[in-house]
C-alpha cells in the first residue's frame, strides 16, 4: 500500500514538473512571438461578427486569402444576415464554390444564418456553448469568435497551432485539436491565448513552414525549440 502511494506521488511530481517546465517555455515563446509579430491578428477580413462566422466556415481546406476574395461577391449580393438567410443553399454554393467543398459549406452557412435570423435577431450568440450548436461550427471556429469578436479567452487549434506546438515542445505528440487545446489551456495564460494562436499562424506561414524545410536559421525560437535541442 505504501509503495503504491509512493509511486502515485512520484508520478504526480514528475507530471507536475513537466507542466511547470512547459509553462515556463510557453511564457518565453509568447514573449518572443510578441516581439516578432506585434500586430498579428486574424487574417480573415470581416467587419461584423456574422461575417467572420461565414468566413471561418469557408476557410476549411482553403486559404484565408482566397476566402477574403470570394466573400466580397457573397456580401455584395447578400449584405446582411437576413438576406443570406433567405438565400437558397444552391445560390450560396454558386458563389462560394471556389473555396472548395461548396455544397456542404453552402448548406452550413444557409442553416447557420437562418438560425441567427430566427433565434438571435440577426446577432451571433455570445457563449461558447451556443456557438457550438450552430451548423458547421466546431471548437476551432467557436474559439475564434470568442477571442476575436468578444475578447474572451480562446485557443484556436488550427493546423499551424498543432504543428508548431508539437515542434516547439509545448505539447508532446498530440495531434487531435481538442486534446491540444486542453493541453494548452493548462500552460497558456487565458488572456494570451487568442493572440498567441494568431502569432503561430504568422510564424507557421513565414518561418516554421509545413511544405518546405523550416527556416530555423531565422527563427526567433530556434534556441528553445524542442526540435533543435
């Protein structure tokens, strides 16, 4: 019995030490990325909350740059929630097709806008739980809305976040978005989460790239990155 208790306490101490080490690393990474990308923000263009909701759905397996171009035509024809809610999915699909997966994205956007129009007076719900109930909205999208629109603590685990956090050593071999998010909540100060994830996007596109060899020679994190230690 005593041996079992000792082992449990020993294992707990090890895990606690690991967590504290990652917290220290996280704070250093946050500080350096702030200096490298002081003005980093969401790369999807929007001036109203519902537009970000539409754009983030279109951004699945599509670049933000292309989404920003496509939505110009969408909003020219449907300038508000009510008009987009009244549109048939096929009409929406005809415009958003260049973003890929046009049929499913148009269906989700149509259903989502109708819910906003009928249940929320054309507004975007303000709680994480309500956002998750909207068609086509997962944890990543809900966190983006909470952080960028409502200024609430948020961690957006997109592909850049997952890849870089594993490379840097903030998480260890975790690929599932929700598990990465939960791990980061333990080590990232809540008020830093949203901007931290935006900066990871910039860093992932410009330096720690996925499709080419990472440019470690000009990386501000090179000396503390687990990949290089």
